[in-house]
């Protein structure tokens, strides 16, 4: 009986030890392009960045940041094709690998890999990832206010 | 009893050894950013020739500008996704500069011709008398309201009355592009 209790205690300790820190946050929660005319191209982030993600993991495992849009930019029944809405992963202090760093990549409704953590990113330090965004308005776009949601996920699975 | 204890110990040992199984892959709650853009309204009209000059016309004479082709072309553009209309009117009868005599508006005519639009040209290829009230020339389709330039061509004609007084007559032709509220 005593042995069973000790073993259960060990299992509990093991479980507690597994519950590490695994968080992500952003410093800006909107990507607002304001007013744009047909044919315009606009970048958010200028010479630096528009928003910065802060990722933290103490799990000692490789983690990944992915990005996607929940839907194309939409106004009523009209949409702006995802190929016109782009993101650019920029600077990081992490030791991992930024996919397509400093390149504008068209959004997709399917999550795209942005960052693969390095060994030094998994021990609790803040890892920053910076982003810019760009949008062009297609030639035949109907006037209106278009909205969507950009979603980031941080996960330990690819 | 000994065998049961052994069995439980083995089970717990297996569970402990498989601690990694409980450490299922983690995923943070998603971080969402709301994205938005306001696409500017485009609603404009241009004309390639803003003077309709018949030159010298004799009393009782009919003169046609643009015969066989067109005299001027109106270009309409909308990205509002709604039906729009092109209307035409004459601001006043043709009025003589020196004697202030008038040639009635119905002596001046317009003919809406070719368009690249998918809407309806009212009385296409027919001379219509001007009025001082707006007349519908073109009713667009929704496909004409996605920013493509829509061209509408016109001819004009004047029929000077037999008793017309010699003078320089002028009036203003007004084109209006509008949407219904």
C-alpha cells in the first residue's frame, strides 16, 4: 500500500513537472489599412514592423508559430482574394528559423508555418517575432469596408 | 493478494514510465488580430469632347454630328456594386446671343449609340428630342459597377426652324450619372 502511494506521488510529480509555460501574445491586435483606392498598395509596419509576437516555452521542445486568415477580407457578399493580402515575417531574437523571412507572403485559409524554434528558444526566454502586412486593391473591387481575422497559433506539432 | 499488488505496481510503473504520453503536444490559445480596409468609392464620369458645335446651319436645314460613327463619348465608372443611370437634358432652349430668340429644345436631338456596357441603352440608335427635364439614356447592370470604364457614344442633330432668326445660338447639354437612393 505504501509503495502504491509513493508511486502515485511520483506520477503526480511527473505530471506537475510537465505543466510548463507555453504562451504567446501580441503587442497590437489590429491590422487596419484605413482607406485605399483601387490599384493602391499599402504596407503596415513601415521601416520596422507592425506587430510583434512574444512566445515563451519552458517545455524543452521545438515549437512552431503558424499564421492564417479565418476568411478572405469580406464586405457583405464581396471579398478580396487572399492573394492580395500579405504578411512579412521579419526580425526575431530567436535562434530558430523564420520561414520566408523579409518576404511578403500571401495569406491563406490554411495555416502556414512562420517560425520553427531553435534549441535556445525552449527554455523560458521571450522570443520575439516581428511582422509587417501589405494589401493591394484589385482593379474591379467594389467599394466597402472589408474585415477579417488574422490568427496566429503556437504549437508543438507541425 | 501478492499477485494483485504486483499487477497494480506494474500498471503504475508503466503509467509513470509513459509520463511523456501525458505530456501531449501543447498549443496556445490563438492570438487574433482584426484586419480591415475601406475600399474607396469610385463614381465618376468624363467626356471626350465638351463642345457640340454645328457651325453654320440654314433655316429649315438638318445637320447631324457624328454620322456613321459618333460625335462624343461619355465614360462612366462606378465600383459601388449598384445599378447606376445616365441621364441627359438641355439646360434651356438654344438661345440667340444678339436677339435672344429661342430655338425650342425639341429641335435639338441626341442619339445614344454603341456602348461596351452590359446594361440598357434607351432608344439606342434613335434620334431623341432634348428636353429641359432629364431623360434616361443608360441603365447599368451590376456588372457595370465593378470599376470598369463604361463607354456610351452619342450623335447629335439640329433642325433649324424655317423661320429661325440669324444669330449664334447656344445652350448647355447636361449629362448626369446617378444612383437611386
